[in-house]
C-alpha cells in the first residue's frame, strides 16, 4: 500500500518563478489497485509521480510504501521497490547497449551489480521469452542497439524492464503521450495486460480521456497541486469521457475567478 | 626502420592512454582534464619509487593506484559537490601539478641506473641481438631493443584491451556503459549513477597513469610537463581508431583506440621526419582533433546541399 501524507513541494521558493506544485496532497493506494491520474497542465500530476519516485525530496509530508518510509530515500534506492516508465521513450533505455543488455540490466534492478557476466548462459533465452510475450515481434532483435528501435518499441521494452522484477509499485508518467495513436493504443493495452497478469499496484498519468475512462479501477484528478476528484468502484466504471471534459470545464471556469472571491461566493451562496 | 619501430613502441605504450581517454570521453561522455595530471602522476610515482629502490612491478602498480585516486577525486567533486565536469578535472589537474613536483623533487627526474621494465626488456632483447644490438627484420637491420619494446608494449596493450572488454560486459561494467548513455535509466534501475561515474573516472585515470608510468620507464625519465596536451592526444587516437574500424561494436572501438594510438604516433613520426617543427606538434594535433570532430557534420551538410542542388537543377 502506498501512502502519501501531507506532501507539499514548492519549486524556486522565494523567487518570482515560485511554483507551488504540490499542496498538502493526501492519497493512499491499496495493493493491486490501478490508479489513473489526470489533470490540467501544471496541475502537479507528474510532480506527484516524481515525488514518489524520488526525483526530488518533498518539502513536507511522508511517503510510505508498505512498511517502508521512503521520504528520505534517494531515487536510485527507491528504484529497488518501484518500476518506472517515462513520457520520453528515450529516457528508459540506454541507446548504445543492445536490447538483451538493457533487459539484463533491468533483471538486477535494485540488486547488487557484481563482476559476474551480464549475460551468462541461459539469460538470452529467458530474456527472449519475456520479449516474445510483448507480442511486438522484437524477439529477433536481441543484439540490436536499442537506439535503433522506434519510440513505441522502446517504450514496450521499458515497460518490460520496469516489471521484469516484480515492483511493489509501477509508475507510468504519460508513457504513451509521445507516441503515434496506434503505438499509444498498443502500449497501453500491453500495460493493462501486464498489470492484470502480475496483479501490480500502479499509477498512470495520462492526457487521454479515453485511456482514463477505459483503464484502471480508480481515477484521481489533480488541479493546482491538489486532488480535486477521486472516483473508484462503480463510479469509476460508469465514467464517460464527457463527464471528465465537463469537470475540466468547471475547473477552467473557477480559475477565471480570483480564488479569494470564489471562496467568498461559495460561503455566501452555496 | 628504427624510426618506424620507435614510433610503434611509443604508440603501443600510449595506447593505454588512449584506452583511458576512451573510457572517460566515449563511455561516460566526460571530457576529463584530470588525465593531463595523471600521466605525469603515474610517471612521477613510478620513477620516484624505482629510484628509491622498489621493483618495477610495485612501482608501476603504485603509479596506477595513484592515478585511480586522482580520477576518483574528480568523480567525487563532480558527483558529490556538483561541480561542472570540466572544472572538476581542471581543479584536480592543477593540484596534481604541485603534488607531482613534490613527488619528483624537481621538474625532471631521470631513472638513472634504477631498473625499470625497459631494463628487463633490454636484457631479453640482448639475447637475440647481434653484437651491435641489432636484429635482421625483413632483410634490414633493426634495433633489437626497439623491436622487443614494441612487441611487449603491443602484447600488454592487447591484454589490457581484452580485460577491459571482459569488464565492460560484466554486470557492473555494463551498468557503467549505461550510465554514460542515460544516467536517468540507470537510476531508475536502482544503481547510484554518481558512484558509477566516480568508479569510471578512477578506471580511466588508472589507465592513463599506467601509460605515464610505462612511458617514463621507456624514455628513462619523468618530466613535469609530459602531461600537457595528452588529453587531446588521446582523443586524436580514439577518433582515428573509430574511423579505422568503422564499427560501433564495443570490442572494435577498444581495438580501434589502440590502432589509432599507434597510427597517430606513426603519422607524427613521419611528419617530424618530413620537417614538421616539433614546436608546432601540439598545434597540429589540436587542429587535427578539431577537424575530425567538426568535419563529419559539415560533410553531411555539404552532401545534402549538393544533392538538393542537383534536385533543383
């Protein structure tokens, strides 16, 4: 279970560029839950994922995964528990290493790396079998530099790398946003299949309303660094893209009004 | 013939330097100025210890370790204290200048009668040589010492190359290559990229210092100035090697660095024979590296423009 308690983060504090990206966010996610995170640009949804992944340390609050308090752990240490796929297909793989080498490195995520051979006997067959399960026809390209593959292919392999050792939490940060529609659809399907097969706990940030309503068992909407909507169960299943668009429209309209005025109006009329 | 063999010998010794630069510059994409100090550091430690009565193996190993420490220091400055990589290298290089002077006690320290590897090789070559110290090679007389120097240096460079190839295909070695490629990825896979960069720079400078230690034993002295321009020299070797092998495969790149070093030394020897002023050597080397780095882009553009022009016509 992931627990995010009272987490705040301000970037460039005390300067004109000050951005309060996360404001006292509280969220707890049950094991095996697949949470879709949506929100407007700059709403803090990616920042929330990065706070969990440890890209930066939060200003206040606690982040706990299972029994472990991760708040003060550096990024690479948290990676022992957390698998990640990034928005940029180039971020998750080492381009000059071969497909097999990239996956072999992922097979030791969070483990000690010694002076044993990276690809001992049998490793190639195991890796090949994993790649074959993706169903993208990449099993014959084990010895190609991964940089020679397309964005969609690299993203599929990154997904495999993030889940080849079962992570306690899988973080997907708009991992289909940079792909063409067909590849995006293919990757999100594979994602859903792997999450279901392994019973993973996952958070997926997306811009696609279609993905948001189709996938996951819970939906969280963020706005101005806070969670403004949290739907699960039957409510999540009934959700249609139009409902979400309407929510976004409401948020946009309330943004037109000064927050202090909005608060006053709410107290007087609601 | 002796010009040729001499160039091949020094080229093979400096191949270790090229391998060191390959590790920092190509694997980690880190322009590591520390190398200029580590060459001298390796030479200074080796010669000072040999003069002090230690045996060549101990002296050379100590020189290599000293280089590793210098590289690790640059790595710590860069990864822990977030200094720009170039600046971290320059700081350590500058500090090493004083340290090297302290180790040597003066700006030029000759090996004198102290035994170095060169003496061992000299003893071996004497057994095969004629009375005047020459052997017959392809029908011509050649210095036996130069010949054996080259053979041993080339074998050693080949051995180091093989070990590096093995190392960079281990779990930790591959993680280092991945770090140079994409540090974000290796962090997401649970490894400390700062540590891997530091270890990589230590390895790189260990090789560079080893090259310095062997070079000093080869030429019979350590000199405070011997490191100047060595980074660019190593880069030139690496670049020549890449175009020689024309492959992106890791093993070929390693072999390319060795061949590039030998060929570059050979070119320099020929150019000097043809009347190149030794004072201009570093200028020419720098120009060469500049052209080698810049030209491929311009050639591509030119080709595209020519092709475009042809299409318009």
